[in-house]
C-alpha cells in the first residue's frame, strides 16, 4: 500500500482524532474543523453541565477549540485524543468559574470541587435522591460514562486515574444507587 493510499484511508474513533490532531499541529485548519464537527455537540453539553449557562457554555466551547488548535503540537498520539480534548474543555470551564463575574456566581461555586451532575442524568426525583448518596468523584464518573458516553477506560484517562479504580468507583456508585432506588420504591 502506498503512502498516499494510507493517507486517504478513513480512520475511525481514536485513530481518526489522533490523525486529525496531528494535522492540526501541522497547521491544517480543515482538520480542526473536522474535530469541531465530530466533537462539538458533546463538548457543548459538557460545558453546559459544568457552567449551567448557555452563553458561557458556547464561549467555553469556542475557547476549547482555540486551545486545541494552539496545543495540538503537545498532544501525544495514542494517549486518548477524546479525553485530551475534554480535559481542555474542563480546564476552560474551571477558568471561567475562577473569573470574577457579576451574575450567578453560585453556579460556578458548586462546580469546584464537587459539582453535582445529578440534574443532567434524569429528571426523576427518585434518581436525584439516589445520586445524592454518591461522592463527588462517583458522580463525575457516572456522568462521564452515562451522559458523555465515555468508556470507563476513557474516564480513567480523562481523570488521570487507574482504570481499576474508576471501574470500582463506578460499580460501587451503581450499587449505592440501586440500594437507594430500591429503598425509595419500597417506601412508595
């Protein structure tokens, strides 16, 4: 197979994002656009849940892609591009929360360090109550796995934690929620 054929072969998933980040690092703006198209919805949802404000989430999403463009050369291929991009978004959102703001500071204060993601998973009061028994770390893992559709290996990479620890936290979190949900349905 020639090099030109290899370059034209479509990549899927992680390999595709790795290749696109390499092209961005080489200055190809079209590759950044492809990353944007592929990840913008998930990045926006993630920023919206962290910030709770549509305008700030849109700004954070734009800033995320600007930072991706600027930092693409520092990305290590094969180290999970999706988690790397979400890590940038998380840092942008945290920066937004640190900025002095005149309105709705409470949204940001709840994010650092224990943002409650329960509102994004389901509207059921029973499920909210079940989520309330989780630690902040367990809520974050559940949120990333169920809402952002990260695999547990991606969650581990994103949080810079061992996979086995993330898997254990997720398992315990689901057990806690099942116990709490069972208790709430027995009450009714």
